C-alpha cells in the first residue's frame, strides 16, 4: 500500500489490435486491483501509437469509479491501434523511454499475438526496469491457451454472431433463398464453426478441413452446390452457408485475379481479408452456375465480423476478463507466495488459477508470434458439428439410388454427377 501518503508506483495499461468484447473488463479488473494495492494507474491511448513516437502524454487517469462505469460495456475506453514498434529499434526504444519518463514501473498490455510480441520486446528492452503482463484476446479463439481455454471475447462473438445468423436462417426459410455468410477468422475456423453450429447453418466451411493446396474457388462452389442438392432432395429450397474468412487466405492467388479484389496489407504484413469480398465472389459464382442450369436461385452475400467486436460481453466473458485483469496485477506486484520471478509474461487461467506464461515459452523464435490454435477436425466436437451439416458424402455417390436422386435434382446424369463431385468425398 502507499507509504507516507505516497503511491507505491505507476501502472500503465494499453490495448493493441482489433477490439474484442471484454477489453474494458480487463482494464477494470487491473485498475481496481492496482488501486487497492496503492498504485497510480494510467491508460495510454491508441496502443503503442504515441509511445512509439516517444510521446507518453496521451493518457488518462484510471480510477476505480471510472472503470466501473465501463466494466460491462463493449469497446475500449483507451481506444486501440495496430502500430507495431518492433519493426524499428528506434521506435521500440521510444516506447521504453516514454514509459520511463512517465514513471511507469508496471505495464499491462491487452491484445493478440502481435501485441504480445510488442509487449515481450518492451520487457526485454526495459531490462527489468518495467515489468510487463500481457492479457491475450481475440474473437478468433486461435491462441493456444493451456487446457483449451478460450480467448476472451470469443464466447461473446459466437453468441452475437449465431443470433445474427439464426435470423438469416429464418429469413432463408421464409423467402426461399440461400445466404452465403463469411465470418471473421483469419487463421482458424473456431468462430465460423461456432456460429454456424449454434445457428443451424446448412454448411460451415473452415480452412482446417483442407489439405495444403486442396482448396479452390471451384471446389468451394461445389461444396455449396452439394449442400443445396441435399437440401432440395429433402424438400427445402433454402439455407445458410457460413465460411471462415481464412478460407480466402487459401485461395488468395485466385482471388487476387478477380477484378473486384484489391489486395492490401496491414502494418503487421497480414492481408486485409475483411477487404476481400469473398461472399460476393462466391454469390456471383453460384448465380452463374444456377443460370447455366436454367434455374432461378436467389443467393445473398453477407459478411459478419465488425458487428461482433464491440458487443457487450456475455456473463462468462465478463467474469473471465475480471480475473485476467486482477491476475495481471497480482503477477506484476508478485503478491502472495507464487514465486513468479520473470519480468514479462502472458496471463492465463489454468484449472481456475492464474498462471503466468513467460514470453519465451509462448513465442516462436523464428516467427516471433504465438503458435496458432486451429480446429482439430479429427476431434469429437468438429465431427459432431460436421454430422449436422448438409454435405455430400461418399455414400451419396456410391449408393445408386441416392446418386440417381441427387443427380436428378442437379439435372445431371448419374455419371456426370459422380464425376463432378467425386473430389468432394475423396473418391
């Protein structure tokens, strides 16, 4: 606590990367615990943006009363940015100098793997003078947290996304049309799969289901067409297909040739998948196929992502982030007898306990990023989700009666049907 009326030190908090539900809860959890422990708390605006310029004055004083007002709200009261100070040693030095000029002894960063790397380099450059705790967040759920714990924000994003897609399922049923929905998820399909499964989508396509080089625009359209054929055979002329945006990464060379696509990159070198109109491209391809068959089928494109990032956190996320923020300060202040001795770690919860993971244990020395947690397509959760989808299976092609029925729906001979869709089932 404070000694002779003086604060025990200053703690800074910043947010990097895209928004995720629960950020304000982390800020609140960390601020409340730090104030309780006698620390002065400041929040740096816009992530590393101003700090990398050597300017630490873009800050707000964080108090328990202030953060309580935003604890259950979406967004970030500190803003965020994707500025990456690790690209330039001078900018990284600026960050450390600006923090030290502001009297910061402790730093809590909130963000994904890029922010985690910036946090780790800040801790290393400060050489023990600034202790750093990183709280991982991403609605994509693709960080390899121990015991398969979700990243905060994922559960909220899945809940909001599945509610939106559920509305589209009912609209499709009501109006006899097909929706093609692309959901956020650059490197992994967790969010798209969760949304599609909960909402009852006819088909969900994720990048993990493809072997290297096996994904193509034509193959995606075949899969959608297969779902439509099975739906029609069951007497339904409607449905919703959910596709993870990371699938676009697998066919980026094809997409780059499309006249409606202009490929750009963010500051960390990632393709801006949100700017690639994958849903529109697929819709147009499917419309062209229907027209070639002499059919009138309505396809509607929809992209879901930004709508999810600043939603108010659901109770599970709200509780989760409170613990993460509290745990970050406990780690930084080394309270209790945990014996945490390193100067920089990512905060995790394992079996109900706060467990700091040293940066050196989570960052790949070559890529300088955390490993990506992808959907295990051989595990029971995925197999269960897939069983509920409308997909052409091997039996649909091998069973003469089923093949004949599906071929008739598609206005194909049985031979043409089997030849066209054989690659979907590995035949």
